[in-house]
């Protein structure tokens, strides 16, 4: 059986990815801050699919949390790494708490780098492995009123593609999943409810399937909707000031 490590697995896309992996016969190490939700998920996946699921409660935005996660993987061959944990936050950068935005960088960037390095090194040594990093179409343009979040996802998008080029010859593929808005608790945490950005959106299950299937095929970038693929291409043709104003309107109340 393939063993997958999934961060941010207590809800949303992460939970959907864990469920999908278990359905396809895999075992899991699932991490998030909330242990009760992880334990519930572990029971459900064992009962429904016979999966062995190890819950690991850790704050991935801290070095201590990352050390806890890596300790839980010692002596185990991780076949699949899915970096899903991440969060956003709306508001003018100079009016937001700097500590909150630095924590966002720790979760959205530092944790991804740390786990890709630690687990990726093992994968390269074995000559096989798959990595899925959950980025965002937000990473394809600047994001006034979510400046740090959009920039962090731009990092994930770029970093993932570069890693794939570096490690593919060693049998390790890296895929970046870049969805649009997804109906999870992300909007509430980021104070985006009631903005044009949150109208419509895909389900976590639909997005998870697109990302998981792309990862298994070794694809480089996965965008979950055809219209989004077209829109992201068009953004590169528009004047930059127009793009900035569009992004700001989408996140304004």
C-alpha cells in the first residue's frame, strides 16, 4: 500500500484528499492542529476503507510542529507528500497584524519548503515519490487586500515547478494544484465572506480529485476548471494596473 502524508487534513481539500487516497487503497499520516477532527477522520477511513491512518496533531507554522510531523514519519517510506495546509487573511497590509502575516508565511511557505526538503530527500534516495503542493490561481497575480496570501501562493506555484524539473530525473514528480475559490472554511478565516471572490466556487471533493489525479499522472500544474485556465492565460495579456484593480474589487466588501 502507498503511504501518504497530508497536512491540513482536518477539513476542506485536505480531508477530501485523505478520503480519496484511502478509497484508492492507501494508508495515511494526517496532520492538523485539531486532534479530535483527525481522530474522527482516522476512524471513518478505517471503517469505510480499511485504511491505517495515523493522526498527528501539530502546528505546522512552528518549528516544533514540523519536528513533530517529521518524527512521526521516521522509519517509514512516504510514497506521497501532500502539502495542503494554508490560510489567508483580508485587509490592507499595513493595517493587518504583522505577526499574523509572518505566521501565514511560515504555514504557506516555510512548512512546504521544510517538508519538501525532508521527505523529498528520502524520495530521491529511493528513486521514487510523488509530491502535491496546493497552491492557488491567486498565485498567478498580485492580490491587493490579500497581498501576503497571493504572494505566498506565487511562491508555491513557482517553487513546485522548479522542484519537479530538479527531481523528475530521480523518479520524483512534483505537481502544483492551483484551484480557484473552494467552498471551505477558508473564507470565514480570511474574512472574505460577502466578497465577489466567494460567489460560486468548487467543492473540496471535486478539487481534490483533479489534484490527486494530476499528481498520479505526474502533471506539472493542475487547475480545476476550464474557465480558470482561460482566465489565467488572459491575465498575462491585460495591463498590470487593470489586473490589480480587478483583484482588489474581487476581495472588497
